[in-house]
């Protein structure tokens, strides 16, 4: 059966995830394949606590986009050395539904290029024991979305830095990512090729039964842009939807030692207290009371902070240092 094929024409992760959702919900017949890329991005799973999965300071320093997807699983890092694929089709026989159904064609496509890939115990795709693809799925109205990564020439330093989080700072019941050794497919291909050539070969292998090149209609494109802006770019979707968690972090600043402990509900501060040897001259209670209900975003925190004299509450510890501790740990 011929496969309907789409490219997103974008490296914006919010747009790409919105496009995936629109195709899943609107294109109700046939088998669809999407190949696409995101610029530097962390994509967290549907049921994860975003703050718990990212190295916030590293993310800010390297201008990495953070976005939540509509499928489960763990957090992954995307860059332009990574190729993403999406299959969208009918569920079919529910008893035969498994991740293997979609991972096996990818393994066969890689085998045709000389790469021996296998499906791992957690449904990742492995080469030489290293993870080169992580996958996730979502079912909507009898249709299934199965998507995954293909690490072709991703920067391992960026992957490690973006997803390295101190587990002692967080306590929650959210779904945690399982870190695995990762590898790049370019190291296993028999010939040195560009990512664009790899893209073309993957496409050729996955559409051997025929290809129908598709474009989306203007109303669908408008819906995608609206969905990208209103859902996938929103703080509420990526951070506010996170499960409840407790956060604790401590640092030594020139003005003294400061420790913050917070309970967070749907991305907003439920309770907070500061400890340390800083030279306060007034009680912190008015500030901590004002912070309850505030979103853990820099703009909202600064808005609350603007009503307080930090030299009285925290001595020599600055507003910028407190923001750093609360947002980046």
C-alpha cells in the first residue's frame, strides 16, 4: 500500500508537534509518514514533570527550546543532527498492537543501509548496545501516532548537558526518564554520508510499496499555527501541566548561604520557605505568602519581587541570585 508522505518544512518544535497532532486528528484514512527535524530542543513526555527532566541553567545558556509532546515516555534532546519520524495509521487489531509493529520497519530500513539495529527491552532501538532511537505512541479515535528519533550526528555533550538534573532536588511521582548510553548512526554506517542523504535513504526504504507526496490545505496550516502558539508554546502546557513535586536547592553566595524548599502544584508555588545564614533584618513571611500561587516563571516571580526590599529580606543576596536558585537550582 502506498504511503502518504509529509515534510513539515520547519525546525520549530512547537509547529512540528502541532502539525503532527493536526494530521493525526484530521487525516483519518491511509498510512502516513512524516520525516522532520527540530532545532535545539528538549521534548518532555506527556506525564513528566518538566522541571525535573531538564538542566534549566544549561537550557538557558544554550538557548534550548523546551516543549511537552502529546505522547508518553521520557524526555529526549533534538538537534539538527537528529531525524524524527512519525507513522500515523489505523490501530487495526488491538491485540496485535505493539511498538514492535512500527520499530521493525525502521530496523529493516537501517539494515538495508548496513546498520545492524535491534529493538531493546524498553522498546528503544539499539545499535551495538547504544540507544539510537527512542519511541512513543498515542491513540486518538481509532488512529495511532507512533513517533521516534534517529540520532544521526547529534552532539553528545548537548544531550548530556541538557538532560543532566540533580535527582536530590526533586521529589515527585511523575514518570521519570531512564537515561541510556546513546550512539550516533553515522558511526555505524559503512559509508560517510550527509544527513540529507540518510534522510532520502530512510524515506526510500520506508516507502518501498509506493509514496504519495502530500501537502496540507490552507485551513489546516492555519490551525497548526494557532495550535502551536496557543498550546505548544504556552507555559501552562509545558510547565503548568507537570505533576506536583517538592523542590529543594542550596547554594553559597557572597552574601551568605541560601536554601529554598518549595512544594509545587501544576507549576505554581503551593508553599515555600527560605533558610540560610544571610543577614535579614525583616521577616520573610510577607514575601513567602505573596509567592504562594505564583507560577515558576521568571516574569511572574519578578512581578512579585518588585514589591519587596531584598536587602532587608535577604541581606547581601540579590534578586538575580534568588531567581537563579529557584528556577535553575
